[in-house]
C-alpha cells in the first residue's frame, strides 16, 4: 500500500481524491470512491443549501471520509453553501477559483482541512499566505475550469519546490502510471476528475460518458467561449477544457465579437481534459480506483530499476 500524507490523514488505501465536479460528482460518486478506498468529493456550483445537504447525506452513507468542493467565485451569492459544508461531516473542503480567503478560518475552526486548486506559482504562494492546508497543483490539461498557463508536470515540480504543505497533483491523471509519476515526484496523491466522469455512479448523462470514453488525447479545447455562449459568469482567467465542440471551433479567438453579439449554444458541452484519451469505457468508480491503485506496481518497478 502506498502511504502518503493523504492516505494517513484520511485513512485511505489509495492516494486518490475524486475531484469535485459540478453536475457530475454528486453524493453517489463520492460515496463510491470513498467506499473503494479513495477520498470522494461532492462538487456543486450554485446549488441550494438543501440540494447540497442531500448530496452530502448520500456521500456520508459510505461511512468513510469524504469531501466537498465549492466554487469560490459563486460564494458571495451562495454563502449558505459554506455553512452547509462547515456543518457537515466532510473532512476536506475545496475552495477553488475565485477569492476564497475569507472562508478559510471558518472551515478550519470546524476542524476541517482546506484545499485549493492552484494553476501558477503565484496562486500557490497566495494560498500558502492565506493558510490553505493542502494545495492542488492543477495543470492546464485538466478537464473543466481552471488556468491554462502551465501543464501539470512543470507546475507540480515548481510548487513542490516552493511550498512545505502537502501538494496533490491534478490534470491528466487517469491511470496507475500517471498516479505513480506524481507520487514519485513528491505529490501526496492525485486529484482526478475526467477519469471519474465515466463512472457508473456519476450524475452526468450516459451520452456524456460515452463521448468522453470515445474521445482521444487531442480531442479537447481550452476556451472561454463556451461560458460566454452559456451566459456563465466565470472570471475571465478561468476558461474551461471540454470535448471539441462546433461552437468552440467557430468562436474561439473571436471572444469580443461573440460578447457583442451572443449566439446561443445548441449542442451540450462536455467538460473533460486530455485524460479523456486514456479512458476507454464507462465503468464503476471502484474499478477506476482499482486501476489507479496499480500505481504501486509502477513505483515498485521503478524502485527495482534503481537497484535498491
Ligand atoms: C466535468 C468537470 C466538472 C468540474 N467541476 C468542478 C467544480 O465544480 N469545482 C472544481 O473545483 N473543479 C471542477 N473541475 C475541475 C477538477 O476539480 C479538476 O481540476 C480536474 O478535473 C483535474 O484534471 P483531470 O480532469 O485531467 O483529472 C471539474 C472538472 C470536470 C472534468
């Protein structure tokens, strides 16, 4: 068994967090991941407090530790979500994408750990100054929203060198090989999104799962135009990575024109990262956790190659 800060802190058997993903990671996915030995996260956008409470109740049913991820830029209008998270049994609370500093003390005072996703070394330094407990070094190849400035591996190396708090790696991890690579580099675990979007227990549509499973490594686009088209008020520095989409092909690079003359999006958007190309078919979350757990084999093989 791989032992890291992550597994020791939350009593996990696999150093994996399933990423909070609004519309995908409800309580059922979080419970399934936690039951399989990882740390399952519930992710919401602008949910009602009752909706979040209901999902957290489902997550808690696994009887294992779980977490919750909130989108910081939405919290000024949805502050009750912080209260629900603080009052829950969630052990880890992610506050990502937007000004989150004012919520950190409240979460920590309730005995919970705070995570945030960082996309640059400046983000990492700011998080450290704010007192975040665990940083998620999240590279631009990741699915859904975030920065596109730096890829996972260079970001992870720089963040690990720059901070002395635990660091998880996110963006592009979908197999035991990928998890082994970031653990070998010094990460306390992987924060995995796209690979879990095809889980049987995930709340997204069957069509979305099939589309991710069918996609190749180069079949995603990072852009802000999908949000402009949806009328979603994401801060401009956080674009999103989704499966290639005719709307993105048409408007990417013409953002000002689109803002001046909005055109509705007709086909659904499937947020996913480059790891979509590593995911072959929809399957149970426990199988995905099991595949990630093969990291141990690769780490063992690497150790053997060093002759020690
Ligand atoms: C469908 C989808 C929805 C997401 N929603 C959220 C979210 O609600 N909150 C959040 O903090 N991150 C969200 N993310 C980003 C993930 O937390 C994480 O950064 C990303 O999935 C990691 O890269 P990977 O997809 O290559 O594993 C989402 C990602 C995906 C794929």
